[in-house]
């Protein structure tokens, strides 16, 4: 079903500001080439940077104002990866000795740091439409124009030669 233009809704008296058609307004300069990844990125963050920005450039939606948020997104991915490696090495539960000399089993600090980074990662992903819920709604995907459906005999009716095949 195609959307009714706002001016037509106003004439009918059914226009509501909450349903106003949103136009895409560019906020910054459109980037056409993947900028180099920040030098502090680890291997995983650098890989995500090149992959993600490459996809956004292909879709022609990457603007200069998005770079700081995308940097934070990729950094979170790299940080979570580092935390996972640390947890794999040391275990999720470690022993700590307190001032009194008692040994206790506690959660590895990397578990909490990873959890916090995942929350930040998810928040940034929602803003850009990278999460599954947004992709199902089509938020992150570039809009494609619908092709008009044509009647199978339209060319023949309008007199376009050579388009109609006659079975013999």
C-alpha cells in the first residue's frame, strides 16, 4: 500500500504531525571512500570498521557526522572481543584475596566490562538501524523505488511494435 501525500491528508482532514512523512536530510558531507581506521583499534575493530563503512558507502548513506559514533561502535566490538579472550584465558570466575587474607571466588572484571560495552554497542546499533528489529522494519536499509506493474499487453495495446509474441 502506497503512502498518501501529506498535502492530500491535510485536505481530507486526516493529517497528524506524528504521521508526517519524514524526508531524509543529509547532516554532513557524504563519504565515498573508507577512511583509515583509528590507530588504537585492534584487529577485530579494524575489520568491523572496514566492513561496516564499506557497506554504508555502497548504500550511499555514510556521512562525516556519523564517524565518531561508528568509531565507538567498532571500538566496542574490539573491546568485547578482547574481554572474551581474557575470560577464555582466566575463566569467568577468578580467585581474589582480600586484605584479611581470605580467598574468595568472584566474577572476572572483564565480564562486567564486556556487559557494559554490549549495552553501549546495542544502543549505537539501534541508532543506525543495525539491530534485527530495525532491519525488519527497514530502518537501516536504503529505500528502493517500487517498479510500476504493467499490464502484460500494455505494449501491444499502445502500439509498440515487436513486443507481442503470437503463438502459432
